[in-house]
């Protein structure tokens, strides 16, 4: 496929430029001018060309479209710690919301469990096209979901988890058990008779302890954000912070942790609970200016996935630098999800995920005219 003459916003260079993009076997093989025409040719003259948009945090495919609680498969309410649960086993590729996301230019999402549990299980990164989740996967697992704040308190207040300190304890307890389990397993080596009894929960936590995947911690309130950082330091594990609603209140502190990706949102909602009372569209821009790696999220279905770019536009309206806003729905969430080697920018060697707009995707009158995923126009 050759995409010709488009104004390219590659999420690498701040200024757009006019060029062609050649895609072969699902990968970008060349970006330049006067490239040879191969396969399908798309004339993008006068239009804006972007990387496929990426969401760092949502529940797409797990919280069903139009089917209410009975069809939702993103929270488990029987155990406060469920690291053994895998998002891949709940994801429904045929849910209508997946197609809606793709047609709006959201070509990759990090999706998984909700925030009912202190430890919820592993997340996945998927493309938004396909019939079988195994064929849509970019990476599995990408993170271990955890949650602080109001949600675990509400969901488990009658089951021994009614305070913030208890939620933090439950996360620490799971990490400590897994750490001891791993030490015994490593000490046993190949001797099966010395190994600890198999524990699927502890097994699921091993990639976290080995820094293969981060803890992905739901934290809205400022004190919860800092608790997440405290726990990650204590156990020497990788961390991403999700929601960061009060991040602007402690931006001077969070700016000291540029290595911790932060996913901000959902902001296009009512403050439906206490910990959301300080949410603001200024938060992404304030954190970006402080030196943080910021992604903007819909947390779909809280905000429908197809309005991801509009959320970035609203952050721009509240002062976020336009290039920072573009990176917040492309390369930054790709880094956040650990898949930036494949998606998030228009560069040679990356997947052929391209969206073409007439008008700006950050405005309500922008129109997504063409979506290409893995080099195929959908």
C-alpha cells in the first residue's frame, strides 16, 4: 500500500511534513517523497495523516456494549486479590465497541480488568480488528492491574477491606507472598521435590517481581498516587499510574519520576465520587510541563473509545501543548503499554497502522476518512 502526499504527523517530529508512506507485508518500509506505487494507492493530498491512535487504559471488549452488568466481564467480586486472572479470557473481539473504536482511528488499546480488586490480574495490548483475540494480541501480559482508593473499599467493605491502608496491605501481602514463593522456587532449582506447592496467584506475580511487567495501579487521589510510588519502591518493581486525577496538585513531586508513565483521565465525566472532585482538563498539560510521560485516556466505556482524540483536543483547549497532546494518544501510551517497538508513531519498521483525517482529529468537525491496521484498510 502507498499513502501519497499526506501531511504527516508522525509523533516523532513536532512539525508535520508532506510525504508518502509505503507499507509492505503489514509494516512501514519507507517514508519519503516520490515513492514507487505498490498495491493499493491512497491519495492523501490535503489531508492529515497520523499513527493509529493508542489508548493506555480502557476496558474495551471486557465491558460489553449495551448489555449492562450481566454482560460485563471486567471485575471479579469474590476475592480482593486475583492476580491469576487474565484479561485475554474475557475479551470479546465481536463486541460492537471494538469496531467503533477502530473506525474512529483507535487502532491499539491496552485493556483489562476494572478497579474492584486490590490486585486484579494481567492486562493485554490488542489491535482493534479481528475475530479471535489470539490473533489481535500485540503483547500479553503487559501489566498487573492493582487499585487503590475508593473502589476496592466500596466493593470489599463487607469482606475485610474498608480502608485505604487495608488495600495497601493487601497489595503488599500479595507481593510479599510471591517474593517468598519465588525465592523458594529459585532455591529448589530443578529439584521438583524441593519446590513450594504450586500457587497460581504467586506464579502470576513473578513477572512483576522480575521487572518483566509493571504494576498498573489505579490511583485518582494524590495520597493514593504517592502510595503507589511508595509500594513500588519498597518492592523494587516497575510502575505505571492510572487516572492520576489529582496529579496537577502534586506535579512538582511527580515531575521527579519521569520513568513512571502516567495515564490521565477519564476527564469528560461528572465527578461521581469523592476522589474525582479535583479532576481537571488542565491535568495532562500540567504534568507534561513538569516532565512526566503523559497519556490521555477514555477509560472506556466511561467515555466511548471513539472520542479519545477529542479528549486530547479538550486537554489542548485547557493549555496542553499540541505536540504533547498528540504524543499522549500515540507514542506515550504505546510506551506505557510496552508496545512502542510496534505502534505509536509513523516510523520505518513499525506496524502499518495509519489514520487519515479530513480536518483535525482534535476538533469536533474532524472526519476520520481512512483507517489502516496492519497494512490493510478497514
